C-alpha cells in the first residue's frame, strides 16, 4: 500500500490503515466532465466557464450535514 503523507488527517489515515480497509469517494462538479478532479487545472478551464456547471450538479441523496 502506498503511504500518503501531508495534508493533515493523520489520525483518520492511521485508523484506516489499522482497520485494513478503506474507501474514500471524492466527487464534485468536476465529475460532470468525467475527467477527474484536476480537470480545471489540467485543461486550464477559466473559473467563469467552470462555474457554469454548478446548476447541473445535482448530488441527489447527499447528506452534507449528517455525520
């Protein structure tokens, strides 16, 4: 397993390593483009153009405020 360092959350990463299982699903507006979370940087998409995607982003069932 590759060791991830930096970025904080050391306690959380330690828990996942000790549990021997973990899955982190990270998704957002970039998922609409189907090219990964760095798409805005890699394809040099201006913020104004990228912001136009926001109305299309409908994360149905996403419980943002639940633990």
